[in-house]
DNA sequence: TGTAAAAATGAAAAACATTTCATTATTGTT
DNA sequence: AACAATAATGAAATGTTTTTCATTTTTACA
C-alpha cells in the first residue's frame, strides 16, 4: 500500500513512517499542503493522511483543493481539535474519515482499512460536468432534475464516460454495446447518439458528445 | 429515512427524535440492546444509532450480535468514552462510525450521510441464496447463467432484498416502486410478482417470494 | 365442506423502446 | 462552388414491457 502523509511534526511523521514500513507498506512524508498537491500529480496513492494544522494550507484546505481537482483518493484527516464544527467541516469538505490525536497506529490501520474497503468496490456513479450518471437507477442527475435513460442510452453514456477524451469508433460501439459485428446495415448507433444528445441537451447547452468526421465520437467533460 | 436509536438517556433520545422529525425523517427509540434486535427483525432501518452504555447489553455487544446475525445495517456508536482502545474495538466489531458525546444534531446528520454515502457506493450487488442481483446491469447472476430483469422486476427484487424477512404489503410496494397511492384499480403488483417469480424459477426450484394471505409478501433467502 | 375474500394467471391492450428507412444536412476534398 | 462520403434527423415499423381485465385458483374461516 502506498500512503501519503502530510504532517509537519517530525516525531509523529517518523513514527508513522516506521510503522507503515514495519507492516509492509510504503509511506511518503511531506511537510505542507502544496507538497501534497505536487505529490498526487506524480504518483497514485491508496490513501492520504492529512494533518489538520500545517504551514501554508490547513488539511481542510488541501482536502477541498484535491476534490476540486477531481482527485478521489481516500483522505483521512488527523486532528488534535475536538470542536464539533471541525468534524462536520471535514466530512463536508470531502474527507472520508478523520482521527483525533492522540491515536495509536493500530487505529490508523483500522481506519485506513475501513475506508479502503468502502472504496475498493466499484463506484455506483460516474460524474461528468455538473452531472452524475447514476449507475443503479440508470439516470442522469443534476442538482434539481433527473432524467431516466433508456437502456441503450445508458450503456452508451457509460461507455463514453469510461473512455472520455478518446475517439470512439462506431465499430467499437457496435461491438461493445450491441455485441454486433461491423459492418451494420442500418444506423442504430447514430440514432442512439442522437437520442442521448437530446436528453443531455434538455439539461444544458453544453455539447458533451463531439463528432469526429470519419472516425467516430469523442466525449468531452470539464 | 428510517432511523433506529438505542439510547437510555431520555433527554438525548427525545432531542434526537424531535430533530429527526424536524428534518423529515422518522426515528424509533428503544432503551436497550434486546429491543434493538427485536426491532430490526420487524422493520428495515437505514441506519442504527447505538449508545455505548446501555442496560443489559453494551452497544458494542449489540453491534457484534447484529453482524453475527448477518444484519448489514449501517451502525453508528454514540460514546462518551475517549479511550483509543474503544474506537478500535468499535470499528472491529463492525460499526461503521462513532460519535463522541457531546454531539450536535448537525454532526449526527453529517455522519449518517457520510456513512450512507459509503454504504451505497460500497455495494453494486445484493446476494441472495446462491444468486446475486447485479445493481448495475439489473440482472440476476448465478455461477453459469444470467437473467436480465425488466425495470419493474428489478426494482421489486431490489426492494425485497433490502427488506428480506419482513412482510411487505402491496400498499407499500405500490407507494415505493410505482409511486402510486393505494387503492389501485388493477393488480399490476401481483402481475409483476408473478413475472419475477417466473424468472427466478427458471434458475431454481427455491421459493423466494412467499405470499402472506391478506397481508402481503415476504422474501426468504438463506 | 361451502363460501367469500384474496391471490394467481393467461392473454389482450396500451405504452414505451429499439431498429429501420428515406430524406436532409454537414464535412472534407477537388 | 461541386461532389461524394459521412452524419443527423423525423417518422414508420418492429419488438418489448407495462398495465389492464376476465377468469381460475387458493386461502381462511364459518
């Protein structure tokens, strides 16, 4: 397991580092929030432990910033504070859990494992723009409204979201969604794209599905 | 949201009860662990708040017992204790989170929402017997075969699985799945039950959906 | 056992989703 | 600008699901 620890108190940092090493894991220590943001750009971590009090940015600010940057790495906040407002703030800022100091390494491990357990199983929603594709209800949700997709529309949008930013040929869509080999005699792919576009445009004027002439489609969000 | 609160201190219990009502939720209060075990047999709750100190059984014991009984309802422990050992114990006993007293109602709600978020995104399948209901594909899977359910069949089976072992009236199904108020002029609930039974029986001779004459249906698995 | 209420069933009707098809619009190339 | 290839569209045809309805079966209870 790859752990990123943001902690400016040397003694705590070193104890954690050794403990992780002793349990067969690998930890990287950084001393402030900016270094966290740099580190996550370079390496993928399984979990991030953020000290609440740090130089420059607080753990909370780092947490918020990471979520703004669409980073979904599980975050556990380490805090010496006990004020209720902070706990609520932490959870609402996108942290997955927090641990109050003083803590035992045993507790840290228990917390991490609990958070990872939740995370490991697949997500039930795929966000894009201001929207969310709910994989259970097969509908697109925004703040106020919800639109139910037909089955083919759902599978198409899901496929686009899992492959956003890359050109997807009709041939591939045919194979993956309809399980039909190219060439097809009719244009059901185009028709389904049209219908999906229509449903999304009822929400917004944003053009998510762009056509690449002669090659296929490409999905853009953010 | 349906909340079960196990709390023997009347003042705390009443405050919670009122606060939940004020936020459009419904809470049930019980005073000891045995009543918790009784209550979950009858009704499905979205979350259980367990006081650590209670007559007869501690919250921890109740928590362990519920997990032994295969009850997966999210549990949040309410505790006045601050010893680290207890926190670890709580998480290892199968609790999903804990709140230290004193707490604000705001924190309780934030915690519940955080737990529910994890819980929901944690499961994309519901197992029953030797089968699995895949919540993403809306199909029932067994070792070799797979059957795709229609939308109503899917919602019905999902509802049964989330409420297994309890009697479910047609009235409730009508409200929750069709969003239609009783009484109905026609018998679409019975028809959908019939079709779902048929699809399940193509897999197995096991009778999952039992009729309770004059009351509704009850789903049995394991 | 007979009866009335409740539930199950097969099949038609209605609503909805998918696919096909003819036509129009757009794109890249000359 | 003109052309051919590709894509988009509206609407019809087909297929599937949902709902309705008439009838049969099951149940609890006298």
